[in-house]
């Protein structure tokens, strides 16, 4: 009897799922991502960015309005560069979280090593409303996570829930 040409793989050759990192190791990764964004990327400190979630699928950043971030002194609204830089950082964080999920079998150190060559290669920001508010929250969705390039869509909202700006970005990830 002939064997069919497209037979399913035998149990011995079927791909076995890789083990996922432990809950404790996942917590170490989230703490390491928070430290990276809040303490090691000094420009994020200048902006006052705080990671409110480094967890998939909804990573978020938040910051408070303060005089150093004002772009228009008469109206006390955010500088456009602050908005752009925040959304760029948010897209990067979202990709880092997604890469951690994609490589869930790796420990925190291995995942963090993947970020060495990461950088923004394209960024588009749409300013929708004046940056008025006391606090702002950024969020992002990963729209593509390939082997070399990742893409995100980001948004920034104020404490009243108004969307201040949206963005789209592409990053080299390897």
C-alpha cells in the first residue's frame, strides 16, 4: 500500500510547543522593561514617562503635564515634539512587549538582548487636538512583527479621554 504524498507529520516529527517563561520570569521581564524605559533611556526621564503597563496586549505609558513640556505659553498646551517623542517611545515599548510574547520561551535577559539594534525608521504623527490636560496616557497596537521590521499604531489621550494625537511608526528590530 502506497503512502499518501501529503501525509500529516508523525507524532515524533511534529513540532512540540516551546515552554513559556515562568510567571516569576515574566515579572522580571516586565520590571526590566519598566526600568529600561523609566531609568536607562534618559530622554524618557526628561519627558517624565512612566510605564503603567508592560504587559501584552495593552502596554501603556503615562506622564503629567508640567511647565517644561509646554509648547505654547499662552495656552499651556503640550509641545508637538513631546507628543511625537512620547508616541515614538510608546511604539517602541509595544514592540518590546510583543517581542517578549513572540519569544516567550526566553528568559528576561535573552529578550532584553533583542532590543540592542532596535530603532525608529519611520514615524508619522497626526495632531488632532491641542495638548491640554493634567495627565496624558499613550497606548499602542503592534500591526506587524516580522523578523527585521515591526510596525505600530499609537494614540495619546488626555485625562478627559480626548484623543490628542495618533501615530504610526516602523522600527528596525534586528
